[in-house]
C-alpha cells in the first residue's frame, strides 16, 4: 500500500462487497428458486430463503427431465451429452493444434505460409457469421443429431495453434539438435520432448476449451433436433419455450444450476492455472 | 522468428497438418465460400431455380429499413455492453488492486461468471426481470416503474445488456487486475511522494499505463457484443419485442432459418464477415506492435 487512508480503504471494501453481492444475486435467486415448490415460485415476490424441495426438484430433473408441460430428455442425459461434447472439443482442439503447430515450427515445406494463413483466417469466421452454409455442409454429411456433428466442426482452432506455436518457438534449438544427434526422429522428439514440455499450456488450455465446449449454444441449437441429443444449455432453452404458463420455473432453475455447476467448479478449483492460462492465451 | 534446428521429411509435415486443414477446409472455407457465392444469387421460394444477380442482395439489404434498424440496435447494444462492461470492471479492479491483501479473495468471488454459459446467464436475468415473477422486476415496480421487458423494447434492451455485461465482467476484471498489478509500484510511490492523491495518480499514471490492456479489452468486448451475445439474445428475447433487440447476428439466423430469406441471409453473413475481419485485423495489428516493445 502506498499510503494509509483508512476511510478510502473502507469504501473500497464496501463497494467491492456490494459488487460481489450484485454479481452473485442472480445465482442466489436461481438457487432459491430451484429449492421451492412450483406454486411458491409463482408467488410475487417469491421467497428469498431456500425452501424444502431442493432434493426433490434435482432428482426429478436429473432422472425425468423438466415439467409435465414440455417434454425434454432427463437432465442427466443432457449433462452426459454436454460432457461428451466438451471433452471431445477440448481434447480434439488440443490434439490437432499441437500437431499442426509442430509441423509449422519444426519443418520447412512448400505451402507452409499458406497453411499458417488459412488457420489464421478461421479466427475471423466464427459459426455465427456463416450459420446457414455450415449447417448445410453438416447436414449434407449426415452429421445432424450425432456427436460427430456436435463437435468436429468446432474443433479447428487458430487460438490454440498460435499458442502452441508461440510456445514451441521458446523451446531451445539445442534440444532438437541433441535429439537429432542421438538419432531420434521428429515424432520421437515430439512425444518425448515437445509434449512433456507443453504440459502446463495444455492443462490451462484444456480448462478454457472445456468451458468453451460446455457452453456452446448456437451450434448445438442447429444440429440437435432429437431430445436425446440436447446439451444442457439447449435443454434449458427448450424448457422455457412452452410459454409463460407452461414454464415450471423451479425445475428450469434446478437445471440451470446443474448446467452452471461443472464449469464453475472447474474454474474455482483450478483458479490459479485458469487465470494464468486465460491471460497468457489471449494476450 | 525461425527455428535453426529443423527436421527433414517429404511427407510428415503434411500428415501432421492434415487434420487441422481438413476441418478448416470443410467447415470454414467451404461454407464461407458458399456464403459469398450465394450472396450474389437469388433463389426462388422452392429452391428450384437460382439466378445470378451480382450485388442486388446487398443493395436490397442496405435499402431495407429493418436491416438498418438492426444495425442501429447492434451499435447501441455493443456500445453499452463494451462501455459498461469495461468501466464497471475497471472500477472494481482498481479498488481490488488498492486492497492488496484481499485482492485474491475478491478475484475468486468475481471470477466464476466467466464459466456461466451466455444462454444460462440470459435465462437467469430473464427470470429476475420477469414482469410477474421476477424479484428485480418487483423492486422496479415498487419504485413506480412499469417494468415489462416482454412488451417494452427499451426494457428488453436493458435486460440483454445487463445479462451480457454481467457475463463479461469477470473476464474484463481479470485482465484489468493483471494489468494493474504489473504497473511498477515505484512510479506510483514517486507520484505519491510528490503529493498526488489517488485520483490524480489514476488519471495521470495508472490509466495511461493501462491503455494497452484497455484497448485490447475494448476490441474483445466489441467482438463479444457482436458475435457471442447471440445466445443471450436468442434465450432472453428472441430479438423481440418487435425488432427491439434484433442484433445483426441474430437477424442472419432469423432470416435464414425462420424467414427462409436465403439470399438476404447470405448477404448479411458476408457483411458480418467483413466487419469481423476488420476488427480482427485491428486487434492483431496492435498485438504485433506490442510484441516489438
């Protein structure tokens, strides 16, 4: 601290606490709503303290899905779908980016610059700006309502490739020379030196990409039409699609809590890595 | 920067790069090319015949009042999301940086909204702002505001802005805090010895030194507001009421999948690509420059 200004410090804490409270408010209300009976949620204003239906609501959505008015798959199933797609997206992105960054850094070949630029351009073309044609390609390949359709189109990653490229450039040349003198081929060098050295970046990137995969919205919205293929995020949206009267908010909110829990826990449990990874990756 | 130590192989680099290239070609370049090509065509309602019309789709687009209105909504929305998101997080980060020892605790308490899916964030706020059930709507009505985001366009826009800012605060906060903590303490101490108070120090030293971070975050937030908020709009308002929250990305989707106005949707995709390419180039230009420092 530069100087001692107790009043200013007090106000700093006060405002920060208010800020934290406002940020936490929506999730607190969601938690309370998820523990109430359906008629309690519909009161105006709804109670601000947790009710007694917590376990009942969560078991119901996990095993049967939400509500009698809108049919959806059980949330357990949706969470499984979310988990599968988040894992495939995270691991797939890391795998293909490691390989292509290795090729770009450690080999010189015709079209290298072209390959690099093609990967760079994908940064500027997120699904959102090419919705219709991408959907058409995936449907022509008969990949609608499959895990492959949910994940493979999202696996190409310029960000991850750049991160690994940047990191590989910092690996001392002596290591590659030594490996070559000892008779190790490029793939041996990749597995025994490059991958182990990249472990911290891989871990940090995995966290960010897992969250990215879990939270996908537009893409699963387009490629899933069968209830059994919905991810959690899509499932919640479908639950409120029945209109005002049909929505059982206590169950929707229980599902929302379940949809937030895995990525939020991941962030909080690995905070140090995660923050470092995020700040390093994006800058 | 180039490596001195390289490996030699005729085929291996191509094999290594093949998976990335295959996915990029099939799912990025093919659709993007399609979008550009189709944006120059007109298809009849049954998809039987198509006709090449040069830039007619674009001309129609920029004569279309709905599209221009969507541009305005996007501009207002992005401006509010970027400015509010940045100023609130900067304010909180400056305070957290002040209370050095507790900064980590506040970081933990502010970081988790990053992990919440935008669509879920939208539904949480939709519930809070729901005119009959929502607790925040209840407070607002208690203050005499006839709150109804389902019917009132301005209210709906406020709701999606709040949800989008809420979701983005943690990200901005983390970067601002990291930026603040990397400013040399000696500079600030020197200013304090010369008699500059906290506000003066912030204006003359901290904020200018923070400007690379601020600029980076500004671009990221504008891209976020342009593109990633699709989920928030779709889950909270569906572009309504009327067209009050129909941002450009949402209109591409609505016209393509619901309105089935394909030529227009493709042309809109191309316009968005141009905007996004411009933003990304700006962002990378700046990153390149920073590397040289």
